[in-house]
C-alpha cells in the first residue's frame, strides 16, 4: 500500500510539472547544447566527435560521469580514452558515488572547472539517486544555461528529460500507469526521451507516456543521437532514426475508461541523420 501511495504521489508531481512546462515559450532559454545518444556509442565515434567539437575541440574540458554503470571504473577509462583520442586535452572521470558526494564542496568546486559534462550508460535510477536536487546538478544546469555542452548515452540519455522512463513497467499494453516514471534531470522539459528505441521495441512505453502526460515523445535508436541546439533546432546524428510522437493537436477523452489509453490525431514523424525538427 505504501509503494502504491508513493507512486501515485510521483505521478501527481510529474503531471503538475507538465502543466508548468506547458506555459514555457517555444524558444529555449539556454545558450548550451545537448547531445543525447540512444545507445551504442562505441559504434558511432562521429557523435562523440561532435560533442568534443561543440565543447571547444582541443580546449574542451569534459567531466565524465559513469556512475550509472556497475563497472563505472572501466566505463570511465573508456570515455576518457575516447575523448582524448578525439582531441580533447582535458577529460576526467568523476566517481561521485552518493548524494553526499554530489553535495560536497570539493566536488562542486571541481565541476566548476569544466565546460562540458557527459553521462555514460547503465541504470538511470542510479544517477537520479545520486544527483537529483544536488548542488552538483545545479552547477550543470547553470553552466548549460550559459553555454556548456551536456551529453549522455543510453541511461545518460534517459535522465535528460524532466519526466524520466525508469526502465520498469509493463509496456505490452496501453493502459494508465503501465509505465514507471520518475523525475529526471530536466535539461529537456518539452519532451520525454526514450533510447535503444527500435532495437529494443520500446514504442508502446513511449506511446503510453506521451498519451498519459500529453508530452512529445522522442525515441532515439541505437547508434543515433539528437543534437538540441540553443535555437531549438534538433538535428539527428548517426546511423539510425529518431521517432517523434506529438500530442499537440490530439483529441483526448475526458477520462480513460477501464484504464485503457485512447486518443485521436496523434502525429508521428521519423527522422534520419541530417534532418532537423523541433519539439
């Protein structure tokens, strides 16, 4: 009973956040860039190269966070090697193991020295447990708003949206409360991000979340990324496709009967590398 009550409160909070976000203007109030990768980053070095270039090339100062992974040490070594091979002279992995560390003065001071931040893959719930509402995350938000570059792969993509898919739930059905959601880091407030999208057949869960919260859903496939620019343009990078579900002109029922989700006039678009869209 306690778990059900907690989940109900989380859903109410997320719905309220949706109402707040719907009042935001279309133009994003930031000078930074986001490079959000759907997974399989090891097969698409050109995406990491774009991240390095946006961060300043050889002048880039990249903070790498791999705590989503069970083997975060090996993941950190991989990203450090890759970023340096792509021209970044300064790339450092931060092993921030808990919320105490994420709020410590030393960690916050160290993060201040970096102009870009990249989150590796694994379990997105590990990242939110450590960083949500932390001083470290506040540094990243402030730096992003003034021009820094943020990126994430797989779980590091999921945490980018304010409404975050946890990876749990039943997405063999289209019914209310069938997909587990939580609060993400909120770098993207206009949409819900999903990853490994085509490869792992995740259409149902993103569709359910889009209908229930009336938010644009962005499904990013493996070896594919979206590059969200300060002017609100979103460019597709990589080898796969990005699927976008838009509820802007949809017609919703007053209530979902028997918990079954239904809607009319949803818009569905599929974009490939080089194409540009907006939320």
